[in-house]
C-alpha cells in the first residue's frame, strides 16, 4: 500500500499547504471490509474542524482526477488532526517539537528506565536532550538517537 501513498502525497501536500497547514502523515489502511485514506494535518495553533472540512473537500475533488486511479478499492477519505500524543515520525516533526513535552521509548533501558517523559530541549544528529523531573528535581539527560525506539508528543499531568 506504500505505492498508493507515494502516488497521492504529491497531490495531497500542496492542498494541505494551500490551507496554511502542513501534512503530518498519510495512511491507506483496511479496517474490516472498508478501506480508509487518512490524512493527518496540523498548523501552528492547531487544526480545527473547518480546516479539515476545507482540506477534505479539495482533496476529494483532486484525488478523483488522478489518472490512472492509484486506489485498487473504493475508500473513505478522512482528514483530521494528528492528535495530542501523536508520533514524531519525520525530522521536521522532531525539530518542531523542541520545547514540547515528549515521550521516548527505548530499545534498551537508558539511565535505568525503559522510557522517559520530559521537555525536548535540543536535537542534534546524534542526541535528544530532554529535561525530566525525577523525584521533584529537574535533570537534563542526553539520549542517543539510536537508543530511541519510539518518540511522540505527550500530555503533562
């Protein structure tokens, strides 16, 4: 299904950007008997339902114009926000998350833990620098990028 995504992203991205948003992710998945094309978009202060509706309307028309049709089956188009705890998949997502509260899962424990949550302070080619709170004390950790199995935004409680 990655061929479908590869063929539609060049159509999707400019439409999302025309609404002053940016493309976060695209999924083409089967759930039960139905196929779904899910487009996740966001913007600086968050995307709202009106933004999603405008993007969806433009996408629906543009996707129907692609020839040859890249979709092997009929599908439902969904345009939505990526969510409050969305994965950070691209370098752009990661760099945009500097200053945000994040969750990191590790392949092997780092600093004695399987995961950490904290504020992302800095990103380099080799490390993530995060500020965590351990027993009411703030501490800055440098985590090697290759030690991180998953990275996502998190909600601070």
